[in-house]
């Protein structure tokens, strides 16, 4: 099977975790990461040239994105470094509206000549496609911001941390896992820096410096005699942070049940790998779950994926309208449900908020990729569906006149379109801890960490696994479980939400390689929540004898 | 121009190699021209064209490797990229699994290139869209589709004398047709190296008919059913199963292919004896390149023979460790079929479900190759040899191993995304819940 086919058939494109098949750039020496890149004054003059060329060719709107995308990825297994990848991708993407139709072209030849040619191509594509366009593009108004900048507020730039330090950290985590009984361990560190310059005929010149980081591993324990193997993934989250995320500050650690360490804005990889090895081994002999109805106590690094799939994706307006019908699918959350103003997406305590500003989150930027200042807005308030995620050319379709600021492109080389902002569940207002929650459960399962996930093309029916599972009986955890997955329906599930822990338990989950569109593009997005209880959910046993 | 001839490619790569001072050097040159058109809501949404060319240099000093990439091929640029890869190699940690580049190899002449596909124009793509949109609109159906085509070459030269070159073309088409009342959905997929085999109107009609036929589906209880799987439905599960044909993870004890107590399931019967799966780069219906990224020749290879594991893929490193010949992983699979048409399979079914495709397939348990996912875009109830009515979509939890053990009948083969897969009738396929999704 070709990888392309695998991606298509496994539906990876619409999932939360999509590994890029290419690393989006050319390999560069590590020290080249520190090169400051093109001067901002030159970027402005080149962008102006694109905008003026477009206008002279008859475009009614144009934007230019000059992007330098830097990636550093480190991969190891056990005591070996498998690969250290440093890449850079630099170029310009020009998007225009001519004859009421979008056109886009890009080039890595960021010179007067190259830009002029690409702009001409973009206008020509717009004009050619306008012949079959039925409804002209309508853009919501946007403020002219002049010359502005925004930076991810990082404390340590990954580009300034020596590769050897990163390799040592991963190999130390691997060694800790092996020492604690793991048979195999694969670990990786993904670091991204997007240096994006945006200019448009609306009069904005926006220079942004965006950072993201994701440390992760899979620890595997095997028992050859019984021919069983079990894995445990990292309890880290990809974050919109600098290398300071790797500091492992005790102040950012929460103590979970059964020795589980839960991490907020700082991650201790070596400690997590140690616990992971013990838990992977424990899974080999854990009790196989008895299928039936359980109250589920879902930890934020698990619940984030459920939020992503059952709230984030169905409330993307382009899906609702059918633009993604041939790939990721459409949505059950149709316009009539939203217009009724009484569609019960969840129980009264469910408040789901879209956000592009939250510090530390993967989605945080100052302005989106069409020059709209970012903000926070409600999707579900007191359980009622209140809004969608939409950009400049979409909001008029839901009778609004302000873009939500969630337009994104994975690179200068791809056209920007609507992408999911951070979508988070607000914590409970009264003081309530995870221990309080477990005490209140008679028959339940505590699930932590990401696992298997699958949901239908309209986001009704889903099935989720997890990383670790613990059985709760009469207010106490009584032991580890295995072969657990829960199946539910989105609306039924969110309406069974009965309790949410307070703010002190709030953490972010992240999806680093979320896929959408044809040709497919990736984006990164966070989902925050506190530990949450869902009553009476259908749990299946996934064990099989072959 | 991104497409170089064999001689042009060789000259550029020889020039790059002439600047090498490393113990070993390997150069890969590739280029492609590709175009696409996307439509939704019965109108074109985006269209694009891309031209790419890349030269990748890997230099080695002992077991240290460095890779650098460039898209300009003048002497100065070539010199720079070789130097950069050498600098990176010197700085990188030793890779204990490093294998020296291969020497000269013999390759079969591939049949992956088609002139007609290489000459697809924007007008052709626009016609594909309108051949989908117009018949859809006429039947109160909304079309959303994607067509993309590419023509490219890849070449490789190393300091041990290996030279390889290939040209290929391909096109892929998918369309989802939804009835305007929102109760019916159909889908179709086509892919070819030779675009003359593609008929957008014919393919679109299949999806339109399914959209109409699947309107107002009835709910039936989930459970174990006899299913007729169209090739587009089974290929996802088969592809996932194929990934388990990896000798290293099997030897390491973390694969379905691992054997109790140690070793692998090589030679063991794992599925019904009528199951035969092989790969063949020269198959006229599903040709692939005849060498892989490491320069290994790709030959006809049998993976499952009469239900038994015949081969597992060995990387060069793992083969060396185990003292066996490397077995490269193929680019596509062929599963033996039978004579039955879809109509024949339906006619012979007393009670069953016809499945158009499976969607959002994810691993549930790698130990048993258990996967979950859902049916989509045309699921029908069969009774006494006839399609009785459409049914609501199901979630399944099933292993392709169990599926191929429960085989009833093999039907005709169809090309699906570079693979050749037969229609299959399978008993006791496990559906675990219902979905309201259309």
C-alpha cells in the first residue's frame, strides 16, 4: 500500500494526529536556524509589489504571505539516535480576488521577477475560474492595523539550545524507561518556528514569530511467553511554547491517581518515561474490562481528543456547508439547529469556547493568515449551540459581519483556509478536585492520555480508547483495566456530562498534525479542560482471541 | 521544466558526485508537474498547479550521515549542497544501523509512464468537474470532488556506481454525491497511470446512483453479518494488515506476526487457504517503479500463499542482522480474485450487507490487528439475492485476519489506489453500533 493510499484510506486526513509525509522544507545546517532571515523592510517592499501588481491586473483584493518555516525534529530509539532533521522553507504565497473569484499562486523565488510572475498566475487562475463561479466571494470587513508584530512569548528559543542537549534528554528518557522494565522505547522531539509576514490591500503589515514544541515517546513492554505486547504513550502535550516546556518544573506538575504524574506548562520527560515503563508492564497482566455502562472520569490529556473530534470538527463552518464533503465529511450541527437557539449540544454545565489567543496554546497567534486580529468566542454556552468557526469569506453565510480570525495555511506554498482554533471546555466554577470526583463514582473508569479514536463523517458516532485505564468501585480506584474503549453519540455524550473539576486541574491537550483539505494541509491546535465526568457511557471490550 | 530525461538527470548527478570528498555519497534527483481541481456545492472551489524539482545529497563518513537538499542545479549550487551535506555528516552522531550504499543493480524497465496523463491540461480538469457537477445537479444531487494528476521522474546515482531512473504518471479521482434532502450519499474512487482508462461521467454516475439508492436508510440492529465488501471497503483493512508484514517488529515481539515464545509466523497459515497476496511492479493494471529509495530492485514477491505467510519485509539492516536477503516493502499489493461479479455475489446472498467503503479506520489493538471505523456512502441490506433497502451506517470492530478467515467468496479484482483487490463476501463481520451519519 502506498503511503498516500494509507493516509487516504485510514482517514488520517481528518484525524487529530497526522504525521507529515514530507518535512516541509529543505535540509539546512543547525546553525542556519539562527540566521535572522530577510529584513522586514525588504519584506514590506516585496509584499507591496505583489499587492500593486495584483491591483494593476484588476484584482479587487490581494494578500501576500512571505513565510520562513523552520523545523527541527529529533528521533531516537533505545540508545540510538535515528535522525536529527533541520529544515527551512522560504517563499511567498499570493492570494487575490479577481472577477469575484479567488486565485492563488506561490513561489520560492522571492525576487521582484518571481513575485510578479506568481501574482500574474494568481490573477489568471482567478479570472479563469470566475467563468464557472456561481456566487462571487464576499469578504467581511477587517480593520487596517498598519505595521504590527506578534511573538509567541517563549523563554527559551529551541534554535539556541544545542542539539546534543536535546539528544541527551531523549536518550536519558529512553534509558529511564529501559531501566524500569521497558523492552523498547521510541522518543521524538518536534520543534517548529513559523516566521510569517502578512500584507494585504486592506492596509495591514503583520510580522509574526510563532513557536511550537512537542516531546513524545512510546514505551513498549513485551512478554514473549504469552506473546503479548503493550505500549504506553507520553503524558506530554504539544504546546505553543519554547524549549522551557522541557524544564520539568515541579510547580507545574499535578499528582494524579495511582502514581500518575500530570503535566501543565512544564514537562518532566525522564520521570514520565519511568512511570510509563511500569504502566506498560502492568498493562500486560491488567484485568480485561467487562463490557457495559460506566461513569467515565476523563483526564484532560484524554478528553482533549474527544473535544477535538466531537466539538472542534463538527463546528467548522466549511464542513457544515459541504465544502469538505468529499474528504473529512460534513456535520450533524446543521444551520437549522444553530438558528433554533435551543439545540442542546450538552448539559447545562457544558461551556465550549473557541480561542486563538490563549498563551501556551498551539493555536495562539496575534493575527490569523488573512490579517484578522485574533479573539475568543463561544461555541456552546450553557449547553446550547451558539456559534461556528468562520473566516472572512464565510461569516456572511451565518449573518455575521466579523471574521472569527481562524484562517491558516501550513506554509507559504499552500492557500490559507478555515482551520480549527483552540476549542476548550471551561472548568467548573465550584472547588472540586479529581479526588472528589473519584469519591463520587460508584461504578466507573478513570481514563488518562490519548488513545485510539474514530468518528463518523458527520460526527455523530465515535469510539475512543486511551493510554491508561483504572477501574473505580464505590469511590475508590481498585486496579488497572485493559481492552477499554467507549462508544457514544456526540449529543448524547455531552448531555451526559455531570461534573467538571475546577480550574486548578485545567490543562491543555494538543494535536500537532491535524489534517484537512484537498490537497491536505496540517495545523496544530490545543484543547483545554479539567477532569470531567460523563455518566452511564457504553464501554466495549476490545480484546480478541486469534 | 521539472522533468529531466535519463541522460540529463545522470549528467546533473554526476556533476554533483564529482564534488564529493566523503567516504560515500548518494544523490537523488526528482521532479514533477502536478495539477488539481477541487469542487464542492456543485461549483469549483480551488484549482492549482505545482512544479517541483529537488536534488538530495547524502554524504557519509564512516557511520555518520548528513543530508542536504537543493532545487537549483548550476555548478555553484551543486558544489554548495554537497559541501553542506558533508558538514552535516561530520557533525551528526554515528548511526549504528548505517548501511553502505549499494553497488550497481539490474532493474526491470518500468511501465509507469503514460504520455496522455503527462499532457493533462487545466481544461481537461475543468471538464472532469463539469462531467461530475452537471449530471449531479440534474438529479437534485450535490457533488464534491477532487481530481489530481502528476507526471514525474526520479533518479539516483551513488559513489559505488549505482544508477537508477524512472518516469511515472498517475491520476486520482474521488467524488462524493449527496442528495439535496441530506438523506442519501454515494462515493466513487478511480486511479490510473493511463488517463485514457478514466471516464469522469461514468465514475460520477456510480456515485450519483448510490446517492439516490441510499436515500432514507433504515436502521437495523448491529451484530455479526455476512457482508459483501467492495474493493474500496476492504482495501483500508488490507493495507493496515500489510503494515504488519515487517520482519523486525515481528522478531522483536511487538507485532501480530510475532510467534508465541519467540520468532515469527513465517510459514504459518494465518487466513483462509484461498487468500493469495503478492506484489508485482510490472503488472499492467497496477504498475509501480522497479526500484525503491535505497536503490533496491523491486521484483514480483509473494506475501501470502494459500493462506500462509510466505515473506516478511526485511530492511537491509535487519536482513544483515539476521543473515538473510533483504526483502523490500512494495508500493502496491495484488490480491487474487475470482470470477464472480458484484451482481453474482449479491444474487448468491440470502441475507447480508453490501458495503461501499469503510472510513476513519484506526488501530484498536495492534496485538490482534483489531481496527474500528465506519461504513459510509452507500450501505445496503441484501435479502434473497436482491438489494432490499439502504441501511444506516455501522461502526465496525474487526480484524482483517478474522475477516480473511471468514471468507465465503472471492469476486473480480478492481484497481483501487494502486492496488488490485477483489470483491469479497465474508461471513460474521462485526458491526458494534449504529451511526446516524449520512
